C-alpha cells in the first residue's frame, strides 16, 4: 500500500506498509512486526499529523502503531504530485517497480489532525464508513475526486459494496 506526495522534496510524505516502514518528511519509522498487515485482509490504515502537535501517528485497525515528532515549524509543502500505487525515484530514473497490488478504498486527506475517536469510529465502521462525509469540511482530498482522475497502469474499478467504486 503506497501513497507518495512529492512537493519540493522527493517523497515529502510517503506511506506504505511494506515490512512495516513509514516515512514522513524524509524520516523513516519502522512499525512493530505486529502491525505488518497480512495479505487479502481488509485493513484500516490511518496516518495523522499536524503542525501544532508536531506528532505524526500511524494507526492500523485503530491501534496506535507508531509515532514520531517532527521539527518545530515543519510544514507539508503544497503543490506536489499525489501518486497512488508506485512512486518516482530519480535514483532509478523513473518508477521504482514497487507497485501496489491490492484494493484501495476511501482514501481521504483532511486539513486537520484526526482525533483518536475519529480514527476509532472509521476503523469500527469498516470499509463503508461514513465518517469522511461527516468530516466533509476538513476533506482536502476526497476519494470521490480521486476516482475521476486519469490513471496509468493496470488499474481496475471494482464494486466495493459501498455504493462507490474502489481500485
């Protein structure tokens, strides 16, 4: 599961669960082995961060899997590229070959740090959670909008059973 946002710096925010690693602002965090997600099992993955708290948190199935403190005043740069499934790396002159193999659904970015109770509610609701719609005023990137964007590679829309496609 890979999400990369590049803006000014390579892979400014990079979220993935390969061997339990995460990266935010270039700093790697390794998650305990209990949080390495099994294949073919639905998993709720949520990362939070805010300038005010300076703390990024990774939740997997409503359990705090890891956290890190970011530098004071550090901000996420805007104007970058959102890549789902693979990322570009200048060191290999293009794509890394580390493609996402699985299903992705209801990926949203919020303009505020989600609370533990909001994360818990999304996880408890499961795949078809309506919590993102309840937090609509904070959704900076909406899943429904991502579905309308051009795609490259072998991407297929499938029925999630939730009334909105997944890929």
